[in-house]
C-alpha cells in the first residue's frame, strides 16, 4: 500500500493550514486577484483527491481485516468462484484470496437466484452450481417464494409456498441474505439517517408502541428523623407509535439476455439498484417527513436549539450556542448532521476567541474529522439553501431516532407485464417507519435561520 493513512491525513492537514494562511493574508489585503482564485481552486482539487485516497486506503484496511477472519476459500471445479476472483483482481495488494462467511452466502445466493431465473424458461442452462446452491438453502429451483425474516441476526429461516400469487400476472419471492446485504449497503450509502440511527427490526408490521419516561423534574429530599416522606410524584409517561409504511422501489426492467449471463452477479446488482431507490426516498422521509402519513423526520421531531440572527447565514458563536443547548447527558454520544454545502460554510468559520477554525481534520487513521470536537454526518436530504427559516444544522444523540423495519423485504417478479419485449420486471417492497424518542428532554436540536 502507499503511505499509511496517518501520514496522508497529516499531509492533508498541512495543505489545509497553507490554504488557511493564504486566506488570512487575503483578508488582511482586502482583495483577491484572479491568480489567487485559481490557486484556491487548484488547492481544493488537490485536497479532494487526497481525501479520496485516504477513504480508499481506509476501506482497503477495513476489508482486509474482515477477510482475515477466515482462511477459507470457496472453489468450484478447482477455480475460485467469481465473487472471490473479482475481489482478488480488484485488490491485489492483499496478496491472498480469502473469503468471509458473508461473502460465501452472497455467492450461494447469487447462484440460487440465477438458477431460479433460468428455470423459468425451458432450454436455459441449469448448471451444477445452481443445483448446489438451491440444496444449500434447502430449496428447489421450482420454488415460488423464499421467506427470510428481516431480523438483526439474519437467521436463515426459509419457507416454501408452492401456491402463491402476489400479483395478477405472476408470483413473487422474498430474497435471501445476499440480496439483503447489497440492499442494506445501498440504503446506507444513499442516506445518512440509517448510518446514525438505531435500526429496529420486527417480525410483523403491527403498530409498535415505544414507551418513554421523563423524571428529570423530580429530585430527592432531606427529611428529619421520624418524619414521614413527602408526597409521591410520579414520572411522566408517554409512548411513540411506530407504524410500517409500505415503500416500493418502482419496477426495474431486466432483459432475458442479462438474466442468462452466468458471470453476472444478479443478486448483488438487483439489490443495489432497488436499495438505492428505496434508500433515497426513505432518507428523505427520515429527514424531513411530516409524520402521520409518513415517518416523522428528524428535522420535524427535533426541537429548536438556536435561531440565527441573520436570515441568510449563521456564525461561529451560534454554532457553539447550538451545541450547548443540548443537555450534557446527550452530548456523550452526540454528533452533528448537515448538508455538504452547509459543511462547506462551516469549514470557513473561526472561533472568535481563539481564532481557531471550528472544523478540524482528523490526523490519524480511523480518526474522523470533527466540528468543535464532535463528529458529523453528511445528509444530502437536509436543507442547503441559506434562506429564512431553514433548519440547516442538527446536533444531538441520533441513536434516539429509531428506524423500524417490518417483517421481510419482498421482491416481486413481473413475468407477463413485460413479456412482449422479452424482459422481466422486479419491484422491491419494504415497510418502515421512523421517529425520535423524546420524553421531553430533547436529545436532538436544530439551528435555523431567522
């Protein structure tokens, strides 16, 4: 590998420092030439390139650590399976070909789904790996549906339904963990809320009451000897009801030729495509949803922490005020959340007392960049326009925001609808809800423009 990430982060810090010194010099001079503007543009590009290298190296280190958990290899007829072979070609620096348990499951899932798809039309080649994968899942390629509960441990509980019809045109099936791994990765990538929230998975979609209790207004007392204790004061109890709103990815159309391509990792690709679609809409709703008929988004469920004096910007002092508006009990696990354009504004803010920038880059591998000592999460569903009333910055304990996923992910196959063009449609369904658990102590607060 190239220079370790600690050195790369230190190099980035030096570049930022040089950029800031030049910016301070320009402020003193009071003007910026065309050459200065170009210099800043080039410096920004160089920093972004370096940040990309840092992210790649940290990913490779993480992946290497995951793969090192096992020395097992999955081979078919003496050759590495495609999933493992692709990884070896893409990441030759590892010098070894190993596969973690979840990678084995992904390969088996891809083979099983591909064989199931090929079995739909007579004459399509069914290979031994397809039969082996079906046997591994204790299923047959003629099965109409595979059901796997969407629980945290992803237990391989499968159930066959031979007489099933989910649509007027054809049946459907719920995809096993290989699909779920790809779908969940896409949900995380195209989001922000799922990365910091607490994910709750339930076996059914019934209303889920979550009790809350607030006893912060009550304190103990000192009493004299042989004196009765005071009047009992009960805590304030309430609950938050989590529902299961039905999300659809909208159909994705795949050609029969693509389904027949033995080198195509169908399970992973469909999982990515459908997961991206569901991830985008859910992240919007988990961020700004109004509640009632939608999940209640974090910007709606949180409370006011600070209102900026301006209708078009906010200052370093107002960011500090937002931080201290959150009770210290929630600041232990707190972080920031904002749109990337808002982060660009914050990177230019300095503490009026110390003259230090509020944003500080991490200098060691695995140490994230920080704002006033706290990490942050970029969420592109957050507002980015610097206009009156916009909630541009959130701070608090985001683990108090609960995302509820119900039952299983369903993938419906649409055979007849697109038969005229020799294509097949796929549509994913996932039932979810989200809300902030706030018993009255306000674990997350926002800063808004006047």
